[in-house]
C-alpha cells in the first residue's frame, strides 16, 4: 500500500465511508479542516462534523472489539 492510502475493508471492521477515510488521512498528515475542505470540495463545517462522526464510529468499533476500557 502506498503512503497516504487507507486499506479498503467492509462491514464492521471498517465503519468509515470513503470520504471519512480521506479525511482521516489528510487530518493525520496535519491538514486543517479548511485545507481538507478545499481538497475534497466540502465545506469546513462538513469536515468538522465528519470528524466528530469519525471519532464516534471509531469509539463504537473499539468498544465492540473489547478494546475499550
């Protein structure tokens, strides 16, 4: 897999949509919400809300795997 790519999986193993995975990659690379929004042709508010949903989904996935405290 190339740098910046995210593995494609399905079902409960990867609860994130394709756009959410792109947001994760860009945020992980240090881009701001405004920069991510411009790159993905979204509003900054959409990116902000997506990041909130991403955190919720990942916490839920972690809890179902038994990794949560």
